[in-house]
C-alpha cells in the first residue's frame, strides 16, 4: 500500500506553523499592566542614577588625565537599564522600553548630553534586545547577560569616537571603545544579572518568570 507523502508533509508543515504561531503569541502578545508599570518604574529609577552618574563622570575626569580613554571603564552604568529591564520583565521590547524611559528621565532632569540621550537610550536598549531575541527569549544566564551588556556599548563606543573624541589618536579611540564594551559586559551584564538574582531572592519579582532567578 502506498504512502501519501503529500499529506504527511502538509501535516508536518501545519504542526510547525502552529508552534511558530504559539511562540509569537507568547513572546509578542499583549503586555500586562504590571509589565508596563515595572518597566516604567525601573527606567525612571535608573534615569535618576544616570543623572547622578553624569556628575560622577565629570568629577572623576581629572583622575584619568594621564590616559583619558581609561575613564570608559565607568561607562557600564549607562548601559544597565536595557539589560536589567530585559532580564527582569523577560518580554519582547522590555529592554528598549526600559532604556528609553531611563534616558528620558535623565534628559528631563538636565543631562549634560541634552535630548540626544534619548536617541542613544533607544540604541542602548535595542542592541541587548537583539541578544535576547537571538536566544528566543529563553536564555537568561550570566553569559547572555554579559553579551547583552557588551553589545549595548557598541553604539556609544562609535558615537563618542566620532562626536566627542575625533581628535584622539586611533589607538586611544580603540582602547576607549574596547573599555566601553568591557564595562558594559561587567557592570550592565554581570551586574544586571546579579541584581536580578538578588531581587528574585527578596521576593520582589513575584509577578515575573525572573522570580525563579
């Protein structure tokens, strides 16, 4: 008796499409109110930290007078909200929304970088968002967090070299860019992952899958 391969292939295709639709519905479905509120509150809190970190950046400048690019090791704080928002909320778009909110609050408080900080915030949220998407919003370990933090630093590393440090030697620009990525991986990535774990242990993340750590 012959085998109807056409029917089998059609059934397999429908099954695959069904799984894809289920995944899209789960990851890109409507946000809950608690997701939006936490993203906004988290972004606003980090935005205040941004404003304070602007002051820290200015004050610590003289400490790096012998080799200015080394100050980039402090940059990771500005890359934190996108990574942290993604790790905590674990929903598509969380990294972007949290980062834009933080940048907007910083701008409203009077960031020395002006309104351009909002555009930069969008980029610093989009890049870690792409990392989480790459792992289909299923992997949230230390390695993924560090990668997300490092990639968040690509945009400011390039922008700063072009806009603020165009007169530096190429070697200085490369060192600065490399340190921005390292700082992003350590402060935003590793730091964000450790902070998520600490919040989970405290019970503060009960409404989210990240409550499991």
